[in-house]
């Protein structure tokens, strides 16, 4: 409440809007497919403003801060929560980026890189391909809608301005990091095993038929075998990504609680 003479102005809706805006800003700047440089920052900013305004019209209330320091802490808490929500699917994409990098080196495409605008670094072509497929799957599964609904308080309470247990959040993200490496191992294992067997066979050929220039034969044949396995394992790869995205809701509920 702000007193102007004999009149009182209720600032609670404005304060709720500020906290909502902080939460949606963190979410839209970390969400896969939306929080990348492919989507202009002004668009994400206006989207956060619109979503915050719409949710604040529902009459949501936020606890009143007792001072400037508490206000800053509440704003930081909501910004961190939104960013953390967007990071949950990002761990899956990070695991796929590692898998693509390992596969590229195994089949001889380690030097075929491109700039990934979402990460701001140079990544292997296969890493970018797998991340793009996973992003499309994430959007087709309405994963972005799930995160936006959770940020908007559907289902459950908004919990605006609450100081959450960051120790539990750290444990959750540690588990997500471990699962991302497990995903990378599962995606890259077929290629690595096949490459190892292929190199073993080439080594035997070098011993028994030394006249064959194995270096000229191994690179194109390794690429063909690698692309063959990637193409025939695409369905299994998509199913694996869907299964990991399906477990995202449980992680979100843990974070929100």
C-alpha cells in the first residue's frame, strides 16, 4: 500500500507482475528452441511481459516485502526459478551435444564443425543435427507449453516470492547432469562399438594384406558405416529422447516443491 494524502493505492498487483515478469524472463531466456539467438531477445522480452500481464490479471497475490533487500531477494528467487525450469530440458540437449561430438570424432568428422548460435561455440555437425532433432521433438511434445503452464501456476500454486531450498535444487541438477551423460553414452555406444570392430578388422587386413593402403580405405568406409547406423537408429534415437523428455515433468514438480 502507498498512501497519497488520504488515498491508499494498492501496489500488490504491480508487485505480483514484477515477480511474474522475473520468472518468465528467466524461463524464456533458457528454454530450448525459444531461449536461443535464433529468437530475437526483444521478442522474448515482450513475450515475458505479455505472459506476466495475463497471469497477473487472474488476481494472483504475492507476499509483501519488508524492505529493498527482501525485494531484491524475491526478484532474484523468481528469476532463478524461471531459469532453472528452462535448464531442465537443456541438460538433455547438452548430453546429445556430447554424444554428437564423440560420434563425429569416431567416424572421422571431428573437424567438420559449425557455429551453434544457441551455445555460442563451435560444435560438430552431428552434434548440431542431434540437438536440432531433439529440439523439434521437445516442441512437438509441447514441452514448452508444460514449462509455461508450470511457471504460470497451472497446476498448483504460483508460490511467488518464496525462498526455496537450493540444496534440493542442486541435488536435482546433479542428477540431471548424470542422466545427460548416461544419455550421451547410450546414443554414442552403437557407433563407438561398430567403429572399434571396424578398426580391428582393418588392423587384421593390414597384417595379412600389407599391400592394401588401409588409410585410403578406412576413412570413407568408416563414414559410410557410421551414417548407415545413424540412419537406421534414428527411430530408436527419437524414442530415447521422448522417454527422457517424458521424465521431465517429475523433475519440474520436484523443483517447484
